[in-house]
C-alpha cells in the first residue's frame, strides 16, 4: 500500500534517529516512520494508515456522507452554514463502513460545510445547493 500513496503534501520531523513522514492523497492520510540505527546503515520502516477520507456526494438536494472506518471508532458528522453555525451534529459508531444522508430540500439554497471528525482528524467538504 505504501507504493500506492502519491505524496501530495509531506511534512517531516526528525527526533534522535527517527524520521516521520505524513503523506496525503485523494483518499487517505498515512504516516511512515523510519528508525535509523546509530551504528551502520541499518533501518526499519513502518507504515500506518491513519485515516481514510470521507466521501461526500450531492445528488439533487440529498447529501450523502460515507466513511470507511476500519477500527470502528466513533465518527462525528456536522453540517455548518456559510456563517459556520452548526445546524446539525450526529455521532456514528460501531461499524467499519458508516454512512448518513442529509435532505436539504427544505433549506435555503447556498453553501454548506460538512465536517467529519474521527481518529483525531477533521475533514471539511463544502457543498453548494
């Protein structure tokens, strides 16, 4: 899976003999840690998939949010208006594949922000209705 990740943004920090790379692509956030030994050229590398980005789809006035949540941790989904006022919040949990839908047919047309929070990460998606 490491080869499948195309680095779109990378941040590196070094402490002692450890090197951490955070990578992001269109689907996931991942961390690779390389541990260098003080003697010689020996090193070990570990890869951790931190989070899979949620998928947001708009069809007519219906907004669908789907999350692949492999450790089945709690996921908080919020809807904000253009002034960043929270209009709705719900917590999804207990499954590896989670989804919810929002019907915007009875609300004012405009831009809304969907916020998905899980695994200490926040994802933002703006939808225009």
